[in-house]
C-alpha cells in the first residue's frame, strides 16, 4: 500500500494540470511544491509596498483552451484581460503596430503589409502542423506502436495538406535561423527584428542561431491552441496559478505547499516515493516531476541511481538562460514618445535591428553586461489598477540578454544594469527614471533560486530541435516516461516544452492513464 | 613506452628492444596503435610453445585503468554486468560492460588490488566511457596503460620458470588469484590469468623493469623451452580455448554506426556474466526486456567437418542462410576444425546440425565446400592444468 497513487513534484501550471486530470480519473494525487504559492512561474509578488507584479511569466499567449474547458478554469476564477497589440517602439516615435494580421506605422507600405500577410499565412499552416504533434505524445523514433503511427499519419496527412511550396519551405527553414528567414520575406528593419524577438524570447539564442525558426513556430502554436492573442491575467499571473490550484483541488488532488522534495526515493529498480526537506517520507506508485530535467534527475534522483548513458544525457542537457525581468514601481503613469495613454496597456517591445540583436547577445557569451537590450514590456496596472496603490503604476519587462554569472558579480552588476536599462527606456519614455520609486532586476540565477528551474531557463532546458519533440528532454526518457521505472515527467522539460501552454501536464496525465500505469 | 619509433608512426612497448631482437620474421602488426609482432619465427611452433612448454606474449598495449576512491566498488557495480562484490582482494574477475541499450562495449578483466582499489584491463580504449561513468560517484580513474608493462607467460612450464625468477610458492596461487613480489627492487605482480585456456600467468611490472624482466625470463627459461609468441599464435590458442575477441567476434557497441550490428551479452553466450540481482547496472533494463522478448542471435561454437578453416563462412540450415562465422581455425592440439558463429534465433542450439559454406583458394583456384558442422557446448580444448592448485609440475 502506498500513501498516494501519484506524487507530483511542483505545483507549477503543468504540475497542477497533470494532477487535475489524474484526480478527475479517480486517482489519489498529492502535489508538492517548495514555494508558498501555487503556480510555479505563474506567480505574482509584491515587490514594493502595494505593487504586485507577475514576477516571472507575464503574458498568457499560448495556453491550450481545451484545458480551460476541461478544468472549468473560469469557474475557478480565471479572468483574462483583452488581447493586446504588439507595439514595437521606434526612437523617432513613429512606432510599428502589429495587431493580428495587420501592421501599421513606422513607414510600412503596402508591399510590407502583403508580405506580412503571406508570412503569417505560411506560419499559420506550419504552426497548425506542430499543434498536431503538440496535442499528442511525441512519436518514438524507433519501435513505434500504433499510437505513434497514428500521430505520424496525422502529421503525414497534415504535411500533405500543405501546399507544395509550403512543404518545401518548411523543410528548408526549420533548420536555419530566423535572421535569414526574415531577410527572405521582408525589407522593413523594425518588422524583421520585432518578429525575430518572438523567435529568441526565452532562449539563449540570437536571431542568427539555428533553431530560432523552430522556437518561433513553437510560440506561433498559441493561435491554434485557441488563444486569441497575447493577454495579461487579471490579478497577476499568480491568479492563473491560483485558479489551477482551485480546479485541481476541486478535482480531488491534494496540494501541499512549502514542501521541498530533497530526494526521489528508489529501491532496487523502481521509484517508491519522495523525501521532503522536513525528513518526511511519502510513498506513491508513481512520481511525476514537473521540476526541470536537470533538477529531477541530477539533484533529486542522483546520477548514481541511473544507467551511465542517461546520466550523460542529463549532464549534456542544455538549460542556460539569458532572460531577466525588470520590475519598476512608478509614482505615476509614464509617457512614451508617440504613444497615446490607451496604447500604454498594449504589449510594448524595444529591439534593435537584427544585427543589433546579435550585438546585444555577444557580451553575454563572455559573462559581460551589454549596453544594449531587448525589452518586452507590460504596464499591467492600466488594465488591472488593483495591482498598485491608487494613481501609481508598475512596469514589468522581460529583458534579453543577461548573463547567468557576470564576471563583475551581481552585487556590483545589478545596480549598474538597472541604471543601464532605465537609461535605455529613457530613450523612448523620457522622464520615466524620475517616476521610479522602487526598481528590481531579477536575473536567471535569481529565478533558479526562487522558482527552482536550473539555469533560470524559460523552457526548463533550451527548446532546440535536438531537445524537442521525440527527443525531449533526451532520448530514452521521452513520451513522459523516463528510463527509470515509476518516474514520469510532466513539466516544461517534457514535450512540447515551455511557456504557459499546459500541454506537457495534460499530455503526461493522458499518457499515464492510457498506459494503465496507475 | 611513448617513444614514436623511427620507422613507423606506431608506438612501441617497453619490451620493444627485446621483441625486435627476437622477431626473426620481421612480421609486424598494429595492435591498438602499438607495433607488435604477428609472428616471431613460426606461428605453429610458437603455438606449440604455449601448449607444451612456455610462450611469452607482450600484452603491454592492453589498456589499464586504475579505479580508486570510496565509491570504487559501487562505480564498478554500475559499470559492469556481474557482481563486483564477489571479486575478493587480490583476485581477478572476467567482465563485460554494456551501454544503456544492453549492447556489449568491451570485455576485460577487473583486478581487485585493495578494498576500494581496482584495475580494469580492457581491450578497447575506454577513457571517455569510464569518465562519463564517474558522474555521481566519488572515484578517481587513472589511465595507467603506460605505467604498467605486461607479459603473458603461458604454458605447462610457466609456473616453474616464474618460480625460478623469484615468484616463491607461485604454484599455490589459485586461478584468478594475484600474488605480489619484487623484482630488482621494484614491484612485480603476477596474476593467474590468460587467454590460452591452459596453466598460465600474466606478469605486471613498471616499464623500467621490462627489459630486465624479459632478459631474465628467457635466460632462466631456456631449459624449459620458453619462446616468444606473436598475435597469430595467440589467436589460434584463444579460439581453441573458447575466448571471444572484441572487434572480431563482436563489434564494441560504441564503434558501431550501422543499426543492428551490436550484440548483447546473451547473444555472445555471455549471459552468465549478467547478474540481474544487482538493482542497477548499465544495460540492465534493456537486457531484462531482451530476456522477456528473446534475443536476435545466438553465439555458437561449431565443430566443422574437414580441415579447411571456415573463415568468413556463411552458415546454412538447409538452403537458408542463418548465420556467419566470426572466428575459425584448425586447432592443432584438439585436432578439430573450430568456428565461432553468430546464428539467427532460433537456430544454433547445442547439437543443432548446420552447414558451413567455405570458400578457399589454392593457386588462384577457388573451391566452394559445404562442410557439415555441429554446435558444441564447450570449448574444444580443455586443460585440467588450467584449474589445478597447486599448479601441476610439468
Ligand atoms: C523570466 C521568465 C519569463 C517568462 N515569461 C513568460 C511569459 O510571459 N509567457 C509564457 O507563456 N511563458 C513565460 N515564461 C515561461 C514559463 O513561465 C514556463 O515555461 C512555465 O511556467 C513552466 O511551467 P511548469 O509548470 O512546467 O514549471 P514551473 O512553473 O517552473 O513549475 C515547477 C515547480 O516545481 C517546483 N519545484 C522544483 N523543484 C522542486 C522540489 N525539489 N521540490 C518541490 N517543488 C519543486 C518549483 O517551485 C515550481 O513551482 C517565462 C519564463 C521565465 C523564466
């Protein structure tokens, strides 16, 4: 007799979703998380008196809508803001606005617009194909069974449905980089770099890195998952996590927060449960981890508990990150050159042209701070005023590229970098610095400490083709099962990867139930 | 032994000056990057030295890795398929190791030199794999291939010769035992191990002792008809005695690029080296699955009719090709024509009668021969001397 059917490590969105589906199927499930609140990277924190920000993920743009329905998240309190346009800020104040399939401003002409529509059409058909793969478990490379063949057949069919040119294009571009693809399609510099930004967001790559087309398509699946555009969650991203926790409990799962798992227990050749930092031991038929693969296998299980080839794969698994967050508490609403007040609530991005993006990346490689950054900005307090004291606002920005451990160290590095970032913002929002009452820079190593993912990696491990689909996180531990009997994965480190998508958690639960592993 | 020789790009062993002096045929081969004699004076006479008196084989090119540290035993237990705990201090164990797919990477011997002090002696270079295996273990791996020179001293008079050299009471040493001596002020280690299936030893010394060791051995052994032997003679002896050879009878898993060309321990007749009682070792889960599902191949020793070695032959069952030969030789002592073959399941069980399709050539004339053969259950050469303690006087 075990204490539970399944223990899920991590009450991030994927852990909670996996728990919900399993509990719905009548399984007894315990979800454990080291943090005090549910949601993992979907979290809200008060970083200055009265200022609450989504302190890790800030945009909901690719969440699978079937999960919203299955788990009735609306009833559980999930409220989304309005879909946002992306406004790419230009220093002359003539900004590029991307709203759905239309682009305007920044001198775009009808040729650019037509090119953009064609590009979107192509991307949409590729992303649709990927969505087929994303909604099911990834087929195995060898030894497929019928489920895998079906997935491949569906994929084959979808490939056939692509026009011949599109098919040829997909084969060609998926292995190259977004830089070349942008240059093939567009001549407008800001348009190119704004699209390229979506390809490098959350990665450790520049526009010229291979795999950036794949990561762009990964984000583009959002549209097919039923999400209409980029939105903010009312109440902050933590409210999203909270709604999932409410749903999971309603399904019958038990959630225990403030409980850090120190080891995944194994006797002979099977997982038996977990040990907590309190020393408590809890047993279960299965342990399903939504912690990242490096944490799960290296730290919690231990290399000595697995075969050496697997230890090697874990050791070689890449999970670096160049993504930081800047949080500013503002005494009033800032003003951006060329933006109306209502536009301030949209998604604002600042990026140099593509060559500049590469230049911005370079210092990170050598553990140095850059003097040029890429910003993905939200001022959530306009749509959701309750997040800040009356009349005040907060600005949060996803910032690229920030080294994991700069040579000068973070004690000296942070104040320097915060000043640098604010002065870069001043170029678009003159006077913003004077409004800042509190500033905070959260770097990858901080995320590692606060949210538990190795390297602070957005996707729990770089989402590149060698670590994606049927190879995610690595061969031998795909399809949510791992090479270790009784240990499963359900987090962003599993197929199809990171971002607030919910699919790893959902697919893992379905796979476990289908296998009759419980 | 790291000097690059003047004539070749190959390395030379610490015995090279002596080996070269005795290599009348000047017939050299490349063994793992070292220049080593294929034959010294006559393959058959060298072979008969091993079987009737003493043959000396320079095995310095073997790779030697020292494994030490608090986790040494646990490390090895995860690395190899058998239970390392069963190898006592000053004992040697034959072992194989697999990758995670349960495919054999190499075979070798594990020398236990202390509580947590082991030496792996392997055919293949294994630095990379052994290093990856240290993840999660408190062990140190040192490649001491160049720090240890070795000679195989094999044959009925080998114990006597080594005793004359100063290895007191060597006849008391059990098979797979290790004894420590000193030679000219430096350590000399003897293990009762070998590749010939008869009474025999392997002698291990620091490279500085190599030349003196060789000189004294041949001096003291002269009356016992000691002879140097090259790799061709050893090849004959090992086939007769039933030993597999990496790169010949199986491809080391790490070197294989084509799908399906690797072999599992079961497919090499080495299932007895796999101990599933151990909760974890590389390849365990794959091998458990194979045990359930069945293997693809069976390793078979064949007694082939006639005297034409079935080298590279196809093996037929009726009209159907069911296997191929990996090693074959006419074995002079056993007076038998032996072949090792990989046979597709379900064929190749002991007693199965098959046909070897042999091609041979005399003066540019090729002949095809269909030689009936039978799967035998044990090596054709069995010497009781191999297992006797005290070692029998000749
Ligand atoms: C800076 C940053 C910004 C991002 N912005 C966005 C965004 O705007 N939009 C978007 O869609 N995605 C964004 N992402 C990516 C997204 O947040 C993640 O991919 C996603 O949240 C991963 O979800 P998860 O449930 O798989 O894992 P997590 O949310 O990481 O949850 C894993 C949980 O496991 C817990 N855990 C780990 N180890 C243990 C242990 N030993 N014991 C107990 N508990 C443990 C952790 O505490 C954590 O709560 C961002 C990521 C980062 C780093």
